[in-house]
C-alpha cells in the first residue's frame, strides 16, 4: 500500500500540490513570521508554489496576510523572491 502524500493549496494559483513542492511561510505562536524550509516549525502555515508567477499573485491579492492574520515583513517577500529565482533559474 502506497503512503498518502500530504497536499496543500498554493495561495497564488489555488492548486492542490504535494507539500514538499511548496514554500511554507509560518506565523509562530509569538506572532513572528518566518520561512520554514523543513516544514516542521510550529505555528500557522501558508503555502506558495516556488514559481515567480504564483508568488506575484499571492502578493498582489495579499493572500499570505489574510491566511496568517498578520502583516508580512518585506524581508519575507524578498527571501521568497530569491527562492523562486533559484528554482526558476
């Protein structure tokens, strides 16, 4: 029997994809927002595809802010942008 693959929804394209293919942004219980590349950090998580197009859509619609309930620092968006350039380039 094959193991079930956890799926999460991308906030940019709204497609369900395997959790490992997505980038996770976490709001810790203390309210601090950070990137979680291992997928194990405690707190509320929101997922975005590793494509620049999906990230642009998520930023434009403020989907990350709505999903996490806090304002996202510019440094988080910059780090996500760098990560998408690594995977796209």
